[in-house]
C-alpha cells in the first residue's frame, strides 16, 4: 500500500515558514515512492477569527453562509502549500471539498461525510501528482459548502484514506500518543502502538491528540493511522522499513504485548450537579433526566445515595462545564415535579480515566485505582466503567497528584 494521506493541523501550517516545512515532509514521502495526498487545516487561529466575524455579522446566522465563511481558511492553506510544492518542482494541485467531491449530510456546521468520489483524485495521485486537499469541508445535498465541525480535518483525512485505500499519517505538535499528558507527568512515555478502541476512549476522555470522530472512522474502515510530529526535521527522519516514527493506531490483534493499562486520560471540562433530599419514588429519575435530554444536555456520571428510611435520595450527576448553567436552570424549572430540597453545581472537579484493553482479561484494575487514590487521601465523587476503562470524578485540586500516582501504580513510568 503506497498511497499515503498526510494531514497537517493549524499549528503545523501557522505561517509560510511552517508551510515550507510541511512541503519538505511531503517531498520526503514522494522521494520514498509514496503516492501522496495532503489534507490541511486553516492556519492556527484563522478559523476562530472567521467564526468571530460570522457571528459579529449576524448573531442569528444562516448556517449555510456561516459554512461559506469559515471554510475559507482551509482554502487559503491548501493553495499556499500547492504553490510551495510547485516551487520545489513537485507536481501538485489544490482541491476543495466540493471539487472532489466529498459528499456530506445536510447538517451545516457539523456535517457528517456520507460518500467520497475519489476516482479522479486517486488516478492523479497514481500519476505522481500530489493532491493538496482543504480539510474540514464537503458538499451538502443542497450543493452548498458544508463544514464538519471543529477538528473536522482529521475526519476528512481518515475518510479520504478509506476511500483511497491508503495509510493515514496525522501530523501534530507532539511526536505520538503518550501514556498520559507529558506536561503533567514527566515520566510519561510514548506508545509505539495503541488499539483503535483505546485511542477512541482516550480521545473521548480528554486526550487532545486525535479527534474522536476520526478515530471512530479509522476503526470502522480499518485505516492504518499513525500520529507523528510535524516539527521533526524532514531531512533526518528515516521512513524506511519499520523505522517510521510516531504512534500507530491499529487493530488490537496487531499489538503483540498488550499491557493491562495503556494510558491515563483526564478531562477538566466537567461540572457536577447535586440534588439533595429528593423524594425517592417511581419516575423521579425520568423527571430529572427527561428535561435535560430534551434540552440536549448530555449527562455522564450518575451517583445516587438513598437515605436509611428509603424516603429520600441524594443524586449527583455530571455534565459538560459549558452546560452547567443550562442544566441548573432546567432542574430549577422542574423543581415542583422533582421535589428536591437543595440544588448545587460545581466546576471544581476533574474526570480521571484509566484505559486499557488488558482490563478484559485482568482482575484488580479498579481496586488498584481506588487504593492508590485512597492512599493519597483523594476522595472519589463518582465512578463509571466500560469494558476497557474506569473513570472517577475527583476534586480538581488533586489532578496532578492523581495522574502521577496512577501512572506509577500501573507501571507506566518511563525508565530513566
């Protein structure tokens, strides 16, 4: 498989010098005999500026015109990179989403890709032309530009790789996927391989390396996905044989030695809502969570404590920090139906998650997590689990202590 899709994010194409650096990465792959397509984001900060202008122009805006504005950032980047590549005597041309075309559904601003007509672009790649593609965008059923939502360029790259039967390399400002945030845990180490399922959990639980939808698409279509750094020196990187740097996201059966725990993620975008002394009677949960669902407020963790006499219960749940005020308002408006005595909300919490496919066949993972936190006097406020992850809610003041302690407890520290 010598077709390769390379994706570069906003920090990688932040200015012309960095775009020239991207071009050198592309040239290295072309010289190695790969047939290359490049997906680019807008320059760092440009999409934010375009969004601000669109909202300033019209607070209640037409989503189709909003997409027409914010999609232009990627158009600029793709054109500039094509020009730089042509200046290096590399055959290249830019493509916008509608020119391929990348077909999407009708949800402007958060569209999902439904089909990619990749025959022409694949043929040109096979003839030696580098395709430079504007990410984050496609063509809606109304023949208008439709954007895929923030982080959509990752999804564009994976979907194109699937359509082209290609590998996909996502270039970021880090050199791979780490066992946890190396800015907090100095002993975090880079993973050589991680399963799609683990990466999907890490992405959804706070890890910023990959966008969740892109990992989901790679898993569904079995696209070989590699996370790499765009700031490596293009002239010194060896891409021969098995020496390709970064982290490979792949099928579970491609990982020879599966660790019980592969990584620890955390999310600060959490808020806790507590209802005290709720009448414990049939239907009360529906009266709480029904209105929240109708308001499109996603609830994550739920903990319920019933009083000794069985008449009252205290109920705690978490929502996105951005949804806290709306959630409190929804609950307050339903107070007479719910019958609670007190309502509080807090953003001073963080969700910490232990992730690993090895949990399926090993006991004691949860016990070790709870014991490690207890030994540090860190109180657990809520718990959720899945087949390959355990998440706990703790006071945000203990974030760094929890991450470092758990990282050591599960044997993830890099050797010094």
